[in-house]
């Protein structure tokens, strides 16, 4: 199991995804890192793919956190 990333590392991974310069293998690794570190990683990915806004990695992380509603 991979280690959980720090907030700064998560922002770095989101920036990597936003740059769209990685190989398919690198992108798969980045998504795996997010899935291990962030319970709402799917929301992060959804925002990246569907947002019409010009958001920074920090904006995306915060927006995903706000949209996340854990199951109780």
C-alpha cells in the first residue's frame, strides 16, 4: 500500500493531472496516489474533467472537499 500524501503533495499531483503532460501510466499512478490519500478523489477527478472554470489545484481540492459528503 502506498503512503498517504501530504496536502502539498496532493496539490502537486493535481497540478500534474492538470498539465496533461503525463503518459497514461503516469496518470494512472497519479490517480492511484489520490485514491489512497483522499477519500473524495473521485470528486477531484470529476471537477478536473467537467469544470468550465479556470481552477487552480488548490481550488479543485477545496471545492472537492466542500462537495464531499461522507456516508454515515
